[in-house]
C-alpha cells in the first residue's frame, strides 16, 4: 500500500520541526532508497548531510568529517563502496 502524495503532504504540513522539507520521488513509494537509489542519495547529500555537518557535539569525534566532505556525489554514487 502506498501513501498518496496528497496525504503525505497533509501529514508533512502537520509536522512541527525547526527544519523540514518534503521530497517526492517518482516511481519509488516507500522504497525510494532501493527503487531510485541515485535520486535518493542525491537528495540525502543535498539536504541531510549539510544539516548533520552543522551539528557539533562537544567531546565527540566528528567521524572523519573531512573524509565525508571530500567524497563527491559522483564518487559515492558510482556504485563503489562508501567508506568513512
């Protein structure tokens, strides 16, 4: 069962969050990461990664942020394994 885009938008509009964005990926339904992996990855890198990089937790390692930043979308989306 898939959620119709209209219902997804209505739910999204009810969500209260400091930052939020809705992205609908055509022909993917609830399995976007599997059915449209390149599009899904592109959206994650464009919207989620920058938000995560802005969070600093004192006393915690930044899990090699320099390495993550140095890998471009073409490297990550090439089908090669992603290493942190």
